[in-house]
C-alpha cells in the first residue's frame, strides 16, 4: 500500500479519536494530546509531499480548510463541530490524492462455504493483495477464514457494521451459493451494499442457478461463475487497478487461476455427490 495512504489513515484515526473524545468529555483545550498529534502529523505530511504547490482548486479548498483549523501559538479550544470539519477535510484530501483507490475487500458469504472462500482468498493473495502481518488487520475482511478471524469476545454484527462505515474504501465481493440465499445475515449484507451504494462484484459458485438471485441489487450488473477463466482474467486486472498493484506475470497468474478453478470445480462436484 502507498505510504501516503498509510500516513493519511493515521491522521484520520487521530481525528476520529479526537471527535470521540470531544463527544464524551467536551471541548479539547490548549495542549490537547490528540489535537497536538494531529497538527504534527499534518505538518509533516505537508512538508514531505509539498502540497502547498497544488494547482487543483478542489485540493486548494481542502488545504485551506485544514489550514484554517490549524491553530498554533495561542490559547484555543476545539469543539465537536470544528473536530468534524477537520476530520471531513482530511478524508477529502485522501479522496483527492487517491481517487478510486480501494484499500480493503469484504467477502460476503455463508460460513458453510468456507472452503470455497479459502480458495478465493488464496487467489486474491496470488493477485497481490497482501497477507496480514503479525498483530495487524489484513486487507481482507472475511469472518470464516483464519487470516481474518474476528477477535474473541467481539460482536460479529458490530465488526461487520464497522466495515460498511469504514473511512477506508472497501470493495465488496458477494459469493453466491444456495447457502447464501438461505441466510438472513447474508441477505442483510447484500441489502446494505445496495442501500449504501457500495462498489461490489457478484461471483457465482458453479452449479448455482442465477435465477435464484434475489434482493435489490440491479439484475443488469455483470456477474460471473467462479470457474470462468476469461471473466477471472478481467477480475484480476480490475483488482490490480483498484488496489494499485503491480501486474502479475502472465504465467504466474495462469498457474494460480487454473489451480483456483480446479479447486472450485472439485468442491462443486463434491457438493453435488
């Protein structure tokens, strides 16, 4: 992931914590630790990437807002309205610097289909989505896979809701099987994708009847079967573009793709037998 995104996400997290602190305890006062941390990070980011020389009117407007709420050398307070303005401005800065760039994948699926999803995750890793590091959240949210397990004691509904309201740009993969459409939780996720206008891709397990697809999502949007090698080629290119990944060598990709198709076909046959 681009280092600028990591740095901007750190600034956004500080701003979110500042908003939460003010909401709980009232205005931030002179010398507030979070606000001072925000100022330091923004100052370093400006200096490092020379943002003051932008020629974009939108960018200039966002930077002016950030500058207007950057107080130095005097007594100040930060109220909830001001903190939210700061947070919104930093999020806008990120969107302007990285238009259309995605940072996370949410796989909506039924836990009964976890073997299929494990194969999908290996394919995504092969394309270039990074595996999670020790002690860090990965780029893929998938409640049934060990790489993305929700920590003990946490509420799964709360963790899923966080993904839908994340300040990160999340790409949703809807993995359709008969099991999927028998689950109210899965249908709720599908409905949330539609209601919140999320970017998504529908993938159908071989043997699943497309006519069974219900819900509110547009029926005209292109979906594909998981063993369609030509659609998988397009899917790979889309993921590389959306996540700013180095294109995978063709031979390496074909080996990973064909291994995925073989695994999926075997799982489909086993399900039918």
